[in-house]
C-alpha cells in the first residue's frame, strides 16, 4: 500500500483529501486517496460476502477431462479454491479453546461449534458440549498433547486469519521456549466485546499456574485490551508481556476517513464497524495494560509516511501517533508497511527480544533509548 515520493498537491486538492468540501460530502477524495479508501472499504465489507462465496469450490470440483483443462491447472484451481474456503472460514469462526493448534471454534452468536485438528480439518461439529467431550477424549488418548508451561498467544488483525501471522509465528517457535499458539477471531462477524470473551475462554483453558504473553497485530491489540478490561485480577496477574505491532491504540484516521465513503457505515459489521463508526463508544472499554508492553510502529521516520492520505508518519494504514499508548515500556519505529510487519526481520527479532528481556533490541544489538512511563 506504499506510494512513490509525494509531490505537494494543489491547495484545493489538499483540502479535498484532508477534509472534503460540503459540496462533495459523502464522496471519497480523488486519485490515490480514493484508491486507498476503496482498499480500506473492501477490507471492511468484503469478508461477510467472501464467506457467502464458499460454494465456488464445488464449481472447480465439477471440472472434467473433456474440458481439456490440464491436471496441473486443475490442481492449481483446487488449491486456490481451498485457500478461498479457508480464508472465508477464518472470518466466520472464533477460537474458544486451543492446545497445540488443536482448537474448538464457535460461529459468533450461535451454538454452532467445531473441533479442528492442527491441519484445520474438522474432527467433529455440533454444540460446544460435544466438542469439549471429544477434545477431552483426545487428550486422554494422547492424540492432543497436554498443554504445559508458559504460552505466547498471537493475534491477527482486521479481515485477516491466523495464517497471516505465520512468518512471525514460525520465527517465534524457533527462538522462544514458550508454547506459541495462534488465536483466530471472526473480526467482521462480532464486536470487540465478543472477541474479548472468546479470548477469555482460551486463556481460562490454559494451565492456571503458568504465564501468558501476547503478540498482536493491528486490531488484535484492541481485542487483547478489551479482554483485559473485563478480566479478573487473577487472570491479569498471569500476563507477562505484550508486543503490539501496528496497533491503532488511539483509533484510526483512515477508518474515520473511510466512514465518510457513501454507504460504507451501513455495510460495515462487527469490529470493523466499531473501528469505522463507533470508536468513541468502544475506546473507554480498552484497558491500558498493567504488565510490561512494547509498541512497534511502521513508518518512514519523517512527516510524510507511506501514505499520501494520512497526516504525519504512518505505515500506510495506521499513523505512528495512533500507535502510542501511555505506560509503554519500549517503542520501536521500523520502516515497514502495515501488512508486512510479520515478515520483517527487525520486527521478528524485536518481538523475540521483548518477550525474553522486556526490551526491544535494535539491529546492531543495542537497546533503544528508554521510554518514559
């Protein structure tokens, strides 16, 4: 989502980007600003429609030899359809219990649950009680290993699934001794309170006498903070450290701009709607962590940032100023776009460093300047 070096726009065009005139109310700004808002709008409203498009896989299943489609082409089509199906499902189900990538999920607002194996294959589907019973049986037989020791829970952002965090998760599993698990939540299907409740269920099922840390990207940080708002003191005492990546801790200017795109507020659902429309209502319920936490922001280190639409430095989606949160133990600015944070080597090393030492390590091995609390 980056842009080439910006030229100073004509003052009138500049006003259209930052605050559209009354005569243009309800219409997005021109040029690159329009494209960025369309991209954000697509992120907000596409997931529910994508979930409804799952039957596309059956059309690929119907390909026959007489269509003269090669075996390789059909295999690629089938693989693509499977990725679409998994992406759609990731946006429709929220985790409620996790052990070594075995997980019980619920479709928000229903009692429809399912138990997935580490390859995301459905073992059983039905009410939660039936999934819990099967889960317990698999633990007893040893097929699901017993979860022991400290845990790092990794959360994805808006409109994403657990797989979006895979590059960072793989790095963490190679470099930390804690058990690393991914938490998936149906970001467009329910609000932050529901996602926080799902996270509470996951944390409650972990060993009660062991610590828990969080690594979250973007909206995932707000899910953690919403859970902390409602969590009991004993649960909060278990939290060791939190690493926030590209967190919209102060809301999102891009979301506020997108809310002025005609029709978008009516289409946005779940946590997407809260970020776009209802920020003032949800902000008071986002706790400031009392445990050590560090913030990684993406930006260019100047007043331009990666986006031509946003004021000040930014990662093309979240402004650096929006990531700030009073009480942070450390802060690190990395020249990386929002969606690529999980893949960036500096972000990966810094995350390991904070989880193990409570401080970010710079690429040369030194520590950043202290951040005042």
